[in-house]
């Protein structure tokens, strides 16, 4: 009897160690996947606060909560089953899909650069100052935008754990989906409410605490601007890097090899700082590729938009109607 009990306890111990190892493997895989998707995460966090601008403070957190729920729904119900099936039966499609997403990120980053420095930057600023649409419309628009970013996050994450078993892949992606959604929208909630916190501290406190509150109120617009700039840089860097690695995986290795050689030269030349220098070299090259590819796509899209404007009823090349107003979004 005691021997049987000892054997049973030993079996339970083995199972417990196996389960713990599996949990560790899932956690490690989720960590690797999340780090690789960091650029898209920054972009997601930079984009979302714009959707709640112009609404009363008491509606900001409910709106963010609705967008976060929509993001989880996008990742778990729609994107996860598709990418898992692709990884199991059509894994050769993952690299082209990833590159399409990378090209989209390059386009988004280049378009934001164009909006900041192009001839239409004043029109973009005027559009940003207009009254926001109704809450339901903006939430739906934010969830649609999140779908694209979430798809990129999930495919990038999957690409890091393709060597895992199917169940492990599924578990890792579920962890990544919830972890990234919590980080992104928790951070967004903190960002959009920080100025309200600062205002309350400035009004209800004195001395250093009140000064801190005033500093928060003055500093949050700067934080938002920095976050937006970092988001643009991240889109161009991540998108360009996805394209660079994707070309290598498809057999077009020349560009990747050139960047890799320069990266190694910089690494050797800088000695103790070689790791940082090599990373900056690769990042800069990826961002330049992102700007080039994104700029080409932006030019094509503007050309198509101008052609449609000339061909429309009473339209102009800038996409406005005869009244000088842009058509309403649908």
C-alpha cells in the first residue's frame, strides 16, 4: 500500500514538473513573441488616444474599455483561428502575409510623415480640430483600425513560435493577445487620464504636490507628441525590418546581406559599444527601407486618389467637393 502511494505521488510529481515546464515554455514563448511585436504595440498605443480626444472626461475610460474589448474579440475570435490554421497547413503563406503587413506599416508611417511635412499639413491640422463624430462611430472605427494592428501583432508573434507544437502555439498566442491588449489599453487609459489627475492635484493640493499636478497638465501634450513621433518611427522601423527579413526568407538575400555586413563592420569598429551600434545600424537601414517603400505606396495612393477626384462629379484633385469640403467617411 505504501509502495503504491509512493509511486502515485512520484507520478504526480512528474506531471507537476511537466506542467510547470509547459507553463515556463508558454511564458518564455509569449515573452519572445511580445518583444518582437513591440514596434506595432507602440504604434497601437500612439494611435488610440486620438479617438477619445474631444469627449468629456467621464466618457474616456468607457470608450477605451469598449475598444479594448473589441481588440480582444479581434485577436481571439477572428485572427487567432486563421493564423493557427495557416501555420498548420499553409505555413509558406506566413512570410508573404507578414510582408504585406510590413508594407502597410511602412505606408502608415510614411503617410503620417507626409501629413506632418507635406503641402496638405494645414488641412490635416484643421481636420483634427473639428468636432469628433459620435461615440459609437469612433469606437467602431478604432476597432477596425485595431484589427489591422492586431493581425500584425499576432502574425509577428506566431512567426517567433512556429517551431512549437500546435497546442503550445495556441496557448502562447492567447497569452500574447491578452497581455498586449492589457499593456496597450492600460497604458492608453493611464495616458489620457494623467492630465485629469494633474488638474485635480493642482486644484486640491499645495506646494510640491500642486506643482507636480501643474507639471503633469503642461507635460502631457508633450508626452502625446513624443509618443506619436515614436509610433511613426516604430512603424517605419518594424515595417522595413519585416520586409528586409521577408526578402531574405523568400530567397532575395542581397539587401539583407549588405545590411548585415555593415552591421558587423560597425559592431567590430565600436568594440564594447558594438552591440548598440550594430542594432542602430540595422534599425536605421530598416527605417530607410520603410520610408522608401512607404513613400512609394503613399505616392501611388495619392495618385489614385487624385485620379478619382478628377473623375468624380464636381470633384477636385485634392479629394474635396465643389463646396470645398471632404466627403464624409463611411
